C-alpha cells in the first residue's frame, strides 16, 4: 500500500473504532516517517466504558511486551497503562 505524504504543516489523522466484541476495525496503522499523527480511538459499542472500555498503547521498538502487559494489569487507575 502506498501512503501519500501528509500535506506540509498538517497532521495525518487515523481513527480506530473499538467494539463490544473486543476488536478494533483496523489491524494495521501506517504513516510515513516524519509525519505528525493524530490517533483517535472511538468506542462504538453499546456497553459502558467501565465494562468494555478500550485503550491503545504504542510501544517503542524493543520494549518487552510481556513485562509491560504484566505491569499494566495492576494499573487500573491509569487506564491499565
């Protein structure tokens, strides 16, 4: 897939929708190196956020995912991040 550059001085806006099925409507996000990206996460399900809320975490390359996920389990007050 070819990604056109964002117009100079603007940002690329990417929206992700999360449903009550615990799935996002996107499996891949793409932008060109150097683009400013605004990521919008929308809950489109019917269940309340307390029961079926979603979050998105973008980890730096090389981050130990298992260690991050294990620490996040106990971070309810910080949105599990």
